[in-house]
C-alpha cells in the first residue's frame, strides 16, 4: 500500500499471497476421508443452519442436498468473504495510484507576541510587540497524485492476480463441498441398504429360530439347535441396532454439512444403484483437468502474483514522480479575502536504502520459487489423482460384479441349508453358517457399490468437473 501526502510518501511491498492459501491436499480417495487441512475440513463439514425444524419429514434427494450445501456450507461462506477481502486489498493498492482530493475550511482568531520570535520592542517603527488579536479565514482544496511509481503499479497488478486466486479458491471450495455432500449422501444410502438387509436377515433368523423350536418340540432337533438359532437371531438384532445408529449419525453429519436444522427429520430419496461408469482414458482427461481444476488455476494466479511482486520489489530502486497542489481563498473574513495557490512536482530518487530493496527482492524471489515448486507438485498430484481414481473405479466395478455373484451363491446356500434342516438331515449349525455368509456377502456388496459410487465422484473431482457432473452421475433414482 502507498500512503501519499503533500509532505512524504511511504510504500509497502505486496506479499503476493491472497487471503486464501491453496490447500495442501487435493484428493479424497477413501470413504470418510476429507482432503485439506484440519481447518479446511472443519469448514467443509459445517454449515450455517437455515430456518427451524419442521414437523413433517423432508424428502431429500441428492440434487437437493447439493443445492443446499452450495448455499449454506461454511467453507463457501468463508471463501466468499475471503474473495471480498482480496478485492478490497486490490482497491487499497489501486487508490494509491489515483488522484487524491480533499478540502479544508478554517477560521482562526490569533494574537502574536513578536518578542517570542526574536523581535525586540522597537525593531519596527510604530509597531508593538503584541500584534492582534486578528482573524484569519482560509478555504482550500488540496490535490495530490502519483505520476510515476512503477512499484505501485506492479503491486496493484499483483493484487489483481491475488483476487483471481481467491476466486479460483472459492471455485475449488465448491468442488470440495460437492464431493463432501455426495460422500455423506452415499454413506446414508449405503447404511440404509445395510439396515434393510439387517432387517431381512433378522426376520430370516427369527424364522429359523421358530422352526428350530417346532423341530425340538417334535423331537427332531436337539436343544442346542434352538439355542444356536436364538443366538444367531440376537446377533442379527445387534447388527440392526448398530447399523440404525450409524445411519442416524450419518444423517446428522449430512445435515451439518448442508445447513439443515439438526432436529429436522429427513429421508434420502435417491437409492443410487450400481451403474457401470463409461470408459475413461487418462490421456483424454489429463490436459482438460489442468484447465478445469480450480486449485491449479489458483496456483497459476499465485505464481503470476509472485512474479509481479518481485518486479515491484525491483522497482524500489527506480525514481518516482509526484504532483502536489492546492488552491484556496484566504483573508481576514470570507468577504475580505483573496485566492492563492501552490503547485509543486517532486522527483524522488533512491540513493541509499540500507539494503532494504535487496532484501525485498530476495524475499519476493523466495516466494516466487515456492509458488513455482507448489505448481509443479500440484501438476504431478493431479495426474496422480486421475490415475488413482481410474484404478479405484475399475477395481470397484470388478468388486461389485464379484460381490453380486457371492450374494446369489450365499442366498442359494442358505436356501439349501434350510431345506436340509426341514428334512432332518442337518442341524442349525449349517443354517447359522449360511446366514452369516449371506450377511457378510450382502455387506460386501453394499460396500462395493458405495466404493464404486465414491470412485466416480472422486474421478469427477480429480478432473475438476465435480459440480458439473455429479448430478449427471447420480441424479436419477
């Protein structure tokens, strides 16, 4: 910032940093893991609640949840204010290059002792040592402007790049909010499927338990078969209670992230079933990702800001030209006054600054090297993100197919075990083992579908198009 007055001027170099620094992490590959610093994570997981909880149950689709999150998530609210602060900083630098005009009106009553200024009585004929009292009126406009200050120009340009970086940071935060909200919603869908499966398995275990009681009464089954079936039924009850608890906690997490009142009851209406993702080639999306990723564009803007900040530091050794002037009316009173003015131009040439310019140049160059290193690392990270996302997507797709086959086999195994129990050629041990196989296979299938959906969302984030494509990926029932 450059402070200008008619007497002196001081300058402060631009730091080259926007209000919002780039995140150190750019990936979210595992379920429940959120990228970024702990502070960034806290903002992404929170939102400003809107309204009060309604008595009726809210029907919440994934597009509705995304829209709410993009309006109320704390990371976006803070990011928007960070962008405003960066724009204000640029205006502050710009104001130092624009003309400054101010007015001043004063009226003074004064009495002067000439002896206080070294004039002894009698120094002037017919003059007393005490002059006055007399009145003085002055109405005046003061004008100042920087004509040539290359450092101020470069600082203003650097601040403009910092504004762009803050805007890209806000866009990147929107991408992360979409990823976080989608992840929470998919977890709710998965837990809801687990709860439905647990209820079905509990009903099946209860049926086997009652069947064992009947067989025991008929003298076909032993008492241990009844106990074994009862234990399995209670195990399924415990699973159902745990899954229902996890489901409610995931609902709370989603409500916090999208700004729903925590007491608001809602139902996730989208089931998000398994759909095979279209084939994606790394070469086809890599260059496009560099253009789409807001965090990459943010770092590019920070590099440009650092380059301009270095030029501003180098410009500290250059002369500056300033113009100052004033015009006003002065006299004993407004009706008895006369116009006066002052106009001056000053050329200020740095001669010796005690090494300050060199220090500022070294500091600016250090920041520039850091930004270039961060940009190079992020470019590599983006390619790594894409490769990892594609690997996860392909593997998750294969896991879903295997898990689906396993569920079918486990159900057939349970069916045959129950038939063998009814025929009296097997005890409840085979049925309990088959029930456990069904429970494990079903949970694995649900987890595989969830991992596949998360992999699709992560691929969209890695390509920098999460906000554009998530609704297309999962927008249907």
